[in-house]
C-alpha cells in the first residue's frame, strides 16, 4: 500500500516538512507517479515500528527492575 506525504506524516506522527526532508536525504524511499505526486511504500516502516516496540519493552524492563539494597547502610556504627 502506498501513502502520500501527508498520510505518511500522520502515520509516523511527524510533520509534513520533516517527511519531505527525510525523502530528500534518502532516508525514506519514495516514488513519483505520472501526475507528479509523491508516493511512499507503507511497509518500509514495518521494521521501524518493530524496533520501537523492542525499545519500549527494554525501557519498561529497566524501569521496573527493583533497586537493590545498599550494603553500606547496614555497616554503619
């Protein structure tokens, strides 16, 4: 499925100029149809969202890890 620049910006929750800048930098692949419209293949973002989900899980694990007791506190006289 192909998206327009505006639909892609909404899908990624970013601004339209940011998407246009990513296209110009070559970070997002885009096609130009015969009418001059820019089309972006939606599935190229699949791995991006998978990596975001893995990162969120990692952050949750780190934040939910219990804080170990400080051993020096028990040794005070």
